[in-house]
C-alpha cells in the first residue's frame, strides 16, 4: 500500500521533477540514518493519503498531506541514533533534544527549493488541538490542516507499531485512544475520518458495553460515546 501510494505521489510530481528528486533524496538520507523512522514515515504517507481522500481534499492538497507525512520526521536527521533507539522512556534532556526535530525539519525544508511550502506544516506536526503541543502551542484551526491530519495518523501508527520500548497495540485499541483524545490532542473531524476509514478494514468485535452495538460494522468505535474515564486516559505517545 505504501509503495503504491508513494509511486502515485511521485507520478503527480512529474511536472516538478526537482521536488520529486528532493523528496526522494531526503527519504533516502533518513533511511540511511535510521531505517525504522523512514519506514514509519512511509507508512504514514499511505495512512495520510487515505484520510485526505476520505476528507475529499483536492488532489494537490492530498498530495501535500502525503508529502508532509513522508517528511514530518526529517528533522530527526539531526538526532543521534542512540536517542532514536533508546529502549525506554527518554530523560528530560533526551526529550528536549527530540522535541527540536520539528523545528530542525522546518529549517531544513525552508532551505530547499520547491519544498519551502511544506515547512510550516512539518513544524506543526506535534501541535495539539487544545494548544498543549509543541513547539509553538498552536491550537484548533491555527494548526495547518495538513499537520492535523499527520498528527493523528502519526499517533495511530506509533501505537500500532512495535517500538523498542513497547509492544504494538491492537488496531481497535489505538482507534479508541484516538477517539478519547479527540478535542484535546487531536482534531475531532480528523479522528472521525480515520475511525470510519480504518474501521471497515479492521476485524473487531462490537463493544459489549455499548447498547448501540449489534454487529462489528455497527459497533462501538464509530457510534458510542467515549466515557469520561476513557477521556482521562494518557495521551497517545509519539517520538
């Protein structure tokens, strides 16, 4: 799916070959620096394209979402691999170093002809809907829509992928946590889109506690209201 998605994106960039070459070069450099981060970014491109298309963005806007997904972690080229591979929670100094990757990604793209327009969204991919994110504390619609989409799919992929410091969550649990974070960490409209887009592709049982649940496709994720205790669950963690 990822390869098909990226092939389609590069085809759309045939009228801007310098842009395609720059994106491919950065993606390769990131793979050489830290393959798991590059693989994560390419999975994000596929997820982000599904969400963008489901939101009926025009083709150019959808392609921009996909490119920002590919490049959202390019600032990690400046982060030492021992931090990227750290097997447990980061200490304060490591967290601060990691948090700078969005700024460094913006600065890198701002200096590359044809990619400057992607820089603000890359900077904003760790902002939160309620203003509690970084680096600028943007909130709501002040965060570029492209970044809001990438933020949600980033969290989804982080939760459902194996990391050095934890095992992957089941898809249904990751979707539940996205739903719990809607209106706080995540744009509610983007969350609803990813829930509906990924729901039909998942094999999940209906929620036994939800009175509306009658079948897997009329189940708890799209319909039921997340309980107040669930809404207080910990934030989805991405690095």
